[in-house]
C-alpha cells in the first residue's frame, strides 16, 4: 500500500459519491462539478459541507476559497471541432499562490491518490479562479 493511501482516507460514502458522480455525468448535457477538501485533523478527503453540484465554471469560482487548495471534479460536455460531442471528466487541482506551505504539501501529497480514487484521466492545475475561464480551451472545446 502506498504511503499516501495510509495517510489520507476516504469514507465509504465519499467513495460511493465519487463513483455515482462519475457515472451520472458521463452523458450529461450541462457542466457539472463538485468540490472536495481535506480535513486537516483527520486527513479525510471529503466533499465540501454544502455538497453542492455546480452547473457552471462561474459558480465554482464563487465558492473556491482565496487561501486554501481544493480538488474540483468537473464533467464538461462540449462539441469538438469534428462536431462530435465529448464529455471530459477532469480534476481541477486548485492551488492558490496565497495558501501556506503546510496546505500546499497536504494537497500535493493527496493529488494522485484522489485522481486514482475518482478515476479521472486528466488533471488541470489552476492557481486562481481566473484560470477557470481557460478550462474549456484547455479541454479543446470548439
């Protein structure tokens, strides 16, 4: 077992939610996202308290804290240049430049474990909420 798997934990409820969200958004026609955080005391990775499902990048930006990292799972339907519809499922790793080094290390250490547990193929690193505007371009939206 990797050291990350021993340090960080996921409740069964969180694992079930990750799976349900991934499967439920694979055919979505609108963007959907959820925000996850790490409880500093228990090192448990869990969904934020509101358990909100966000419908736009602007909504996500409004709820991301200024000085604390977050993991954002995003299902973003888009039409490719070929006309085909694609629904990429990505992890936005929000790591603001203003957060302290302890939080940076905590989240950086859990990044790959979260990616594997959530079954995400692509990670997009963002340092500010302004970077959310570039996500569609990064994903290759037409």
